[in-house]
C-alpha cells in the first residue's frame, strides 16, 4: 500500500533503524505502524466504503449485509475507517509473514543438506548445531501463511457487516427510499387503472353503439369509430408514458401529463361514448397548483369511467369549482341497477381516496337519493 511504502522509504533514507536487530523485519513493522494513522484518515473518505464493501462481498463472503454505497454519515465514515485500518493491518501482517516465513522455512529444511547456508543467513546459525530438530519448524514456517490468511479472512468476514453494514441512519434512508418506491408504484398503478380503464370502457361502449347503428346511421358509426381511434391513441400515449416511468427513462418524466385544462376533452370523449355529461366549470382552473390539477383530472376520469362501466348511457352532472382557496369536484348520475361485481374490483375509488388523502383533502362516494354521488374537496394552499 502507498502509505506503507512511503513510510518504509523514509525510514530507509534516514537510516533511523540502521543497526537494529533483524533490521529488515523491524523496518517493515515500524513502517506499518507509521502508515496506519494515515490509513485511518484516508478511510474517512465516503467512497472508501463503496470500494471496500464491494471487495468484502467478493473476497470475504461476509456473514451479513454489506453496503457498496458511499458513507454519508459521520458514524458510517468512522466505521469504514475502522474497517479500512483493520484491513490494512491484517493485510500488512499476512503479507509480511507470506514474504518472510516461507523462505526462512525453506532455509531450515535445506540446512541439513547445506550447512554453509548458516553463513549466508546468520539467523539460522543456532539451528546449524542440530539441523534435523529444526525441520518441523521449517515446515511450519513454509505453511504458516495458509492458516494465517484463513484466520484473517474469517475475522474480516465477521467484522464486515458491523463496520461496512448499514448504520441506523442508513437503515432509515433505505426505508425512506423503499417507501418512496412503493408510493411511486402505487401512483403508477392508479394512473394505469384510471387512464387505461376509462379508455377501455369508452371504447367498449362506442364499439357497441357503432355496431348497432352501422347500417341505420353510418354517419354516427363513423363518428363512433373516430372517437375510438382518438381514445385509443390517447390511452397508448399515456401507457407509453407510464412504461417509461417504470423503465426510468430520462425523457419519461418530462412528457406532458393531463390536468384540469384537459377536462373538456375528457368530457367530449365520454359524451361520444354515449353518456350525456353536463359540465359546469366555476372559477379559473389555471390557478390550481399542478399536482392538485393532475390528481383532480384523474379523479374526474375515474368518476366518468365508472359511469360508463356501471351505468352506461345516462345523464351525468359534473361540477368543478375553484372557490375560496379550495377545489371542489361533484359528480352525480342515476344509480345503476345491481350488477355482478367483478372480483378484485373497487380499486379505482380506493385509488381516488388515496389521491385525495395525499393532498390533505376529503373524498366521498356512494349512493344517495337514487343517484350515485362522488364528491372531493382539496385545499389549494401548501402545494407547489
């Protein structure tokens, strides 16, 4: 490592350890000790956890979760520094033993056959008196790096989850990210249900009407087919936008999303499907904040889609009002006769209630006085 080499270079150049017993080994150990404080400081760099976490997962097979992302908190940086220092210390010890012990062991193993080696390696002189007795020591030195590496690796594998694993702050951040992903998935699911569900309902009714009147009223059938084309085109565009969000495409988030400014087109398509929609706009919808406008459009879309799916060609009263800092949506239509309920249905109204709850508003939907009423109230303050 660079810090160890730099410290060893300084010791050699200054001659501070010249003449000490076992000078080469002593120099290596002192250089390692001098390098460790610099290693600890370098370990505070956030990217160290990224590098060391990736290396630990590949080389150590840790017994727990190890992160491979930068350390963002002070506690995480201190833990990464402790791991980096421990890794450097054990690596230096294992490397030193691997470089020194096997050659020394070979000398002791060969010494009975070549006694002159004791003159080349003075440290082996005591073994020259009874070289055969030192053969087990030589064998141990040759094999010593293997168990030492295994012990060091096992210890690091147990230490990695503690020092490179998630801190409480990391766990909180991960939980927040997971919650954001789940919320985004729920929003995308609501958008798909509202846009595609409404389009399919409108297309189904328009196709049925065109089929019934194809021979008697070709002009109406042509208008119905044109409406089917427009509805399908809009649905495909919205579906492509949602799929782009799922794929995390960079241009998906910049695609235009429908808002209250597009309600008149939505009402026109619903009328083309056979429902007699009476639209009453009160106030300027342009002052409605974008998040509120977008969610309000989806609520209206869900309400009109439910009319087409469950009531059919019936009169609908839709009122959208912006009054006294509040957006009010009221939709009413004659209640449909009892029908067989599709298993798993009801997601649309739950989704609408979730949209309103996020915007700190109120939402009600249900039968009243022989009609089906949907009502939403959303405050306009506090939204970007």
